C-alpha cells in the first residue's frame, strides 16, 4: 500500500470517528458529561428532599395544605387543629370515642360551610364595625396566649403549637373568627325572616289547653329497705289527711312541707310554676295535665317500677294569655373602678360607645339580623349575646326598670330603637334596644316552637348535599 493510500485511510478513519485516540477522547468526554449530570441530578434531589422536609415541618405547610373538604370549602390541618381544640376534642374522645368525636366535629364544620354558602347566596357580608369587633376579639385572645406563654417561659408561637398543633397563628385565628361571625349572621338572617300569622300560631296547639301553663308541687316518697311501696303510699295518704289546702295559715307549699315533715321526716316538696304541659315529667304528666284538675287538689301517682310514689299538689292553671315581649339588646357596661363603683365618667364612656354603635347600625341596612350580629359580637350581656341579644318572652317587671319601660311602652312597633340606662347589683351601663314584637304568651310559645322546627329543617336542607372528604394531609392533624 502506498504512503498516500495509507494516509488517506487514516484521514477517513478520523473523519468517521473510528480513530482509537479520537474514540477514547470522545468516550472520556461522554463519561465526564454523564458524571456531571448525575451529580447535578443528585444534588437537586438532595436539595428537593431538604426543602420538602423543611416544608412539611414548617407551619406554612399546615396552613396551605388541604386536610378536609366539605362542598367547595377546604380546611387545612391548622384550621382543623384549631376547631378541635375549641370543641375540647380530646375530652370528647375520652368520653364518647374517636368515631363520635370525629362525627361531631364534621357536623360543626358542615354546618359552618352550609351557612357560609347561604351567606354568599344572600349577598351577606360583615360590616366595618363587625370586622373591628372581630379584630379586637382576636387581639384579646392573642394577648391571653402571650400571657400564658410568658408564664411558661416560651414564645407565643411555641405555646400555641402546644395547645393547638402546628400552623395556628394570629392571621388564621382572625380568618376563623370572620368565618364564624359570617355564618352566625347567616343564621340570624334566616331566623329573623321567619314570621307567622295569628292563625298559624293559634293553630299550633292540637288542643287549646296545650297552650296553658300549669303550677304544681311534687314530692317523691321512695320505697326502701325500711319502707315498702305500699308503706310509701300509706305515708303519702297520711299527708292527705293532715294537709288542709287554703285552711291553714301560710303559703300552700310551706303548709305541705310542714305536713310532710310530720309523716316523713327530712322531706320537702319541689314546686313548678307556669310549666308547659309537654314539660311535665312523664311519670305524672297525665295526672297534672288533666283538664279537670282544680286548685288545691292532691294526688298520689305510683312510680311504674314500684320504687315509690309521687305526692302531687295542683296549684293552678293559666291560659297563658298575658302579653310578653320579644326584644333584642346590646349591653355596653360601664367599667367599675377599683372599689367596684361606677363613676360618672365611666357611665358617660359607656353611653358614648352605645351611641356610636347605634349610629353605625343606623348607617347600614338597619336590619334585625345586623342588630343581632352586632349583639353577638359586642354585647356585654353573656346571657343573651350568643342568641343575638334576644329575649323572646319578657314579662312585665322581669327586667330593670328602664329596660322594662321600653318593652311595655304604648305604641311600640317592630324596629323601634332606643338607648336606656340600666343598673343592678351586677352591672351599670346602657342597653341599645331593638323592639321585635308583643304577643300573648301562648302565641309566643307557639312562635318559638315553630321557629325551632323551621330552623332545624333549614339547617338540615342546607347541609344535606355536603359530605366531608378527607385528604392525605389529614394525617398531619394533631391527634
């Protein structure tokens, strides 16, 4: 082979990549590229793993991941943690078991979701005053957490994690408070929309006497090792013989107790006033509610299991026709000084706050539902605030003088408002009043029963298509 031919072959081999040196160089370069790629991929994987570990262990994960969905609403592990702590979930589990506790929690979340959906449909929203109240409530709760954290020598976030689980912070609490207030506003909106005619109220009672109110006294004479059921009845009969209703001095119940003391030492009767027939104990309901009962009549009813007898005294029947008033109010209490006294300055501050709130309500839709929501968030009367400040059956003389005077003033109409002063042994302050209606007591009782049934049906209908669905992040909810 000539030199020129050999040279051409080598050039062709190099051109084709088959030269051994070139192949070796190419293989080395490819190996280096693969090694670098593996290193890069491995490094990225390690960094991703570290990032995921940090993410899953951070509070952010507990707030943005989805543990449960109901309808179109998602609940994060942090939110579930807060709701569980608020309902005393661990105690619930201890007494009723995990399954029942979970079902109770889901019912609460489903009801919340349903009411928020209703609020959206109705275009309901929280006013600036209501949002300000929520902000104050959230800040007050955070202050409490901060105090407890300081007492335990830990940070507020550490304390909250210990109480609720990871992810709960002030922003989340504010969001939960707003959801709860808007759901409550939806409830009040529906509640206030339920109105009934006189025919509906009167027609509620299957029998006219079902609307009456009964007063009576009862004492259980127990059979025991020292007294058989027959002897218990004999003891009750002996009281019959010694007791003379209306002929002895003193109140009927006091006279009955004196008679009981002679035959059954250490005994005392219990009295019930203005009791609805349906509320009378089933053990003696038939006797007490019988239309023919007359004042002062005595009866003996044996306990079905033979454990003793009931001695009964009928004290009277009322047709429950006296008028009662339904009214809402927001109480703004004056702040007491260190001696428990209320200064003029404190009273004036309370009045100014009441006037401010009434003006804010008047600047809005001036609806009963808005008033109820403000009462729910702002009233200092813990006995009625959860019910939107509602007292459904106020009777004459029941409340402090100024409150009572507003309720029973002539010509009151639905939606009448006023600011009235009130003072008792427990408080001094101002009531922002909202008049609802005045009805005979029996009609008011029928109204409340109808509303209860209708609100239950409404809640059931709202939630009937909502089913809780659990997601993988539920495993991060605090046990």
